[in-house]
C-alpha cells in the first residue's frame, strides 16, 4: 500500500474524469439502460458542473432512465 503522502488529488481527479467520460461514451453507443447508469451520469454532471457538455448529457437522458432514477429515489 502506498503512503498517503504519495496521493496526488489532481491526478486522481483527472483519472476519475477520464473514466467517467469513457463510461458516458459507452452509454451513448449502447441503447440499453444500465443498472447504475443514472448514478454515474449524476457523478459525471457533478464532477463537470461548469461544463456545457455535462449539462447537455444530463438533458439528453432517456425518459426511462429518468423515470428509474426518480422511482429509486422515492422508494
């Protein structure tokens, strides 16, 4: 295990954003709704709250995904 002083929050942030972006691309290429897609889209938007791309991504969510996210949050 690496010592905590070797942790670089900027590298961690960049890697997290790259992974989330790849996941968003995968979701765009696949028409199916995935089990935790809503949560990952929400994380992507929160990490990129100042980005037009993230806002557009959230506005283009499939209606079924939006319904599933709302249903899970109220139950």
